[in-house]
């Protein structure tokens, strides 16, 4: 029988990798926007009007969706396996709440600028969501999960007409799920220790 060894990633290492990938995605998105469109990217994606309303709507949507996914992961084996994969890979026990916020920002801002800001206008919601799912696919079920998330974020961006709501939804979703993972690990550690 072969035992599979799993390399774990520290929160600080993940933060450095996320920052590097984020810079690459933002640079690519801005370059794409500058080459393809005439409206400057910051005006096209993040207009000044209604930013607070759009951001609040997105943040609430992200927290509610994260809570729903967390609740479903406690009942559905497929979602629980995704959670277990994260726990095997990331050293969640070393994370603190600033890591959760940082990871939400490092994923939400660059990915929304690249996928929903640059790619989606050219390829459409469905194809962009499929590419988003494929690039997140660590397993077949995660491909489906991430494609669904891509569809939801793409639809939100299309519905609202800018990236404020989708970006804040992505940030708050990821941050909330990381906070829930941290709580889960600490709760189980406390239960085992008592």
C-alpha cells in the first residue's frame, strides 16, 4: 500500500505566493484592459458612484454564501472532502485572523480584476466560469464547486455592472471560510485536549 505524503504550506508562505500571483493577475488584467478597451480600467471596473452600496451588497452576499457552504459541508461528503483537503495542505493551526483577511484580499481583488474585469467581457460568463473552475481544480468536485462560484461571481458582476459587488463578495467569502476553518481547527484541538 502506498502512503501519500502531503506537503503543508505555512500561512506566511501562502501569503507570499498569493501576493506574487496577485500582482501577475492584476498586471495581466490591466494590460488586457488597456490594449482592448478605451475606458481606463479603474473607471470601467470600479466606478465611484454607489461603491459603498455595491461593496456592502457584495460583502453580505459573500458572508451568507460562505455560511451556507460551511453548513452544507457539514452534511455533504463531497464538500467535506474539499474542507479536509484544505486542512491537509494548509497549516491552519498557525493562522491568525489577519491571515484570513489577507488571503481574502489576495484572492478577491486580483481574481475579480482578471476573470470578471478582463476575461469575462471577452469570453462571457459561462466560459470564464469554466476557466476559473479549471484553474482552481484540485479535484473533480472542486472544479464543479469553483465553476459554480465563478458563475455566481460573474452573474453578480453582470447584474451590478461593475466589480465592486463581485470583488467584495469574493473577499468576504474567502475570509469567512478561512475564519471558519480556523475556528473548526481550534475547536477540535480544544475538544481533543479536554
